[in-house]
C-alpha cells in the first residue's frame, strides 16, 4: 500500500492502461505532461524560426552587397572605358576595352 501511494505521488508515474481514465489525478498529471511537452515543442519551434529568420536576414544582406558590388563593377568598367577613350587612340581603345571585358579581375 505504501509503495502504491509513493508511485502515485510521483508526477512521472504512468498509471496502467486498465485505469480507463477513472482516476482524475492521473488525467490531471497526464494533461500536465502533455502541456509541458507542447510548451517544449513550441519553444523549439520558436528557436528554429528565430534561426531561420536570422539566416534569411543574412542572405538578404548578402544579396544587397552583391548587387552593390555588381553596380560598382559596372561603374568601374564605364570609368575605365572613358579613361581609355580619353588617353588612347581609337584602335588602342578598342583593344584595351576588349582586354578588360575578357579579364574582369585585372584592374
């Protein structure tokens, strides 16, 4: 009898299936466990959502920087082309412009 009472006082004790829900304290403990489990799942989902949000914001920022870099590269090519046009003759200008377009990493 004493062992049975100690088991029922333990919040993690699961009543045997034969109870068929007739013990209100068992149902209360079960509901409490279910709520805690749902809260844990909810917190896990919130953390996962926060991680995904941060990752998305990082990707958006990278895309903005990539777009700025592309615009700066295009502006650089235009300025180099204008400089070449002012400094060199027409034939030299064409050959150097073609060289720059074929080798974009050379500055």
